C-alpha cells in the first residue's frame, strides 16, 4: 500500500480519531496552563497532566501498531498518531520528581 496522508483501513481511522482527541486535549491543556500558571513551563503542566489522557494515548498507540503491522497501514497520520501515543504513554509513567 502506498503512503498517503489519510488512513485507508478502519483501524487507521480509529487511530486518527484518537489522535485528533489527543491533539485537542493537549491544546486545551496548554491553554489551561497558560491561564493558570503563565510563569511556569508548559512542559511541566503537560507532563503532570499526561495521566489524564494516558488511556486514549495508549489506545492510539496500540491501534497504531496494529494498523502498521497487521493491516499495513502506511498513512502519515497513522505514523504521527502512533508516535504521539507512544510519547504521551511514556510521559504518563515519568515520576513527578523528574519534571523540571
């Protein structure tokens, strides 16, 4: 299957939907971080709030890997969402003592 931007399989569409949800959650979190603590780093707020959306990130990661390996989904959006899901899932397990 040739590379495309939009996913072609149902698993890829679900992955893209969860990725859109993750992007909306991150934008809302950045807006809340800017409104509540403008002097603090937004990275600190994103890391501390990553557990709130870790479940949707884990599902996006799992569906993205299944789409890539089993269904040969080669869309750019699937790759982006899979990497984003991996980063947010890993950030959910970072202990708060490691935040800067």
